[in-house]
C-alpha cells in the first residue's frame, strides 16, 4: 500500500475486521429504499434475526431523518447512511459533523467532488464516534456511454481506479464500486480497503433494473468485496426473509 496513505483509525480497523468476517450476516447490507420509516421498519422486522446491516439512502433519510436511524439502532442494527455528499469542502465537512452523532457506522461521499472535498470530509470524520467514510466512485447505473456523455473518455474501470486513488490520497480507504471493478480495486488498494458493492443480483434473477454493472453475490465476494448492498431482490421479494437467506447462502458458499 502507498506509504503516504493516512493510517486507518482504530475504530476503522475493527470495522474492516467485521466487514471481512466469515459470518455472511456481516457481509450483507439491505437497502431500505422506502418513502417512509413505517415501511422501512416493517421490512426490518421481517428480517429480524436474519440481517444486521441496513442502508438508509436519500429517499428514506429525507422522509424520516435521524428518527429511522434511531429505530434501527434501538433494534441493535448497524446503519450505512448513503447520502452521497457532494458539495464544496466546507459544506460537506459540516454535513459530516452533523450526522456524526447519529450512530451510523458508514457514510458516503462522492469521490467526484475532488480531493479537497474528500480531505475535508475525512478531517470532519476523525472525531470519536464518527462514521467511517466511503467514497463513491462510479454509480452502478453508469456505463461507458454514460461516462462519455458527461465528458469522461476513459473506461469505467480506469475512472473507478482514478477516483479510488484520489480518495486514498485524501485519507478515505472505504470505497463503493460495482461488482465489475472489485478485483481491480482490491489489487490496487490492498487488503485494508473496505469495498462496499451494490448492483448485486441473485443467481436466478432476471433483469438488472436501472443498474448497468451487476453480478451475483458469490461472484462479487470471490472477486474481493468486503460487503454487498442488496435492495429490490430482497425488499420486493414475496418473502424477504427467504430472499435474504438465499443471498446469505451465496455469500457463505463463496467464503
């Protein structure tokens, strides 16, 4: 690993160990993409005893705020707060400080905001109890054509690696990428990088919804992912608990 990389804080080391656990339940994050806390917590209740990590994204957070995080923490759940912060450095740093008291374990910022923005976020997240930061590289809904349309001529993988190195230089060693870039990122970033991967589809699933770069849970874990984020294959299943157990079985088989 690059010797200039800032050291991972003690609390981050614990989370890396947990994220690399052989317990499949420590590898699966269920995305609570719902418009209300009531709908989200109903799903959480259905998964009680099966899943331990839940993602609160913009839709749910804007509807319910910190209340939904409180509900999850009261049930003993771990929270991935996926706000994808992207603004001027001072504003992002302030946002990180504001949400640091929520009890969330993970928080996203957009790597596209640049090194100064990410460094400000990392400094704001250095306080005790702050969430570990994850830098979002290229959204799983994007492909080469989408990147070209916004002026990025390189391949998706090249852009992901560029942004990952920028994040590391800023002091952020957690990354969000698609399943297709996991192996390259693991090789480039080393064993301590926390790679959180959406775009997961069960073996039997048909279609990719609005995501372009997807793979199965087993494939993604085998490529070096730390944790997987799964939404609709679980949340829209007739039996969410059974669907989650199927994903966990895939993870278990790949470990």
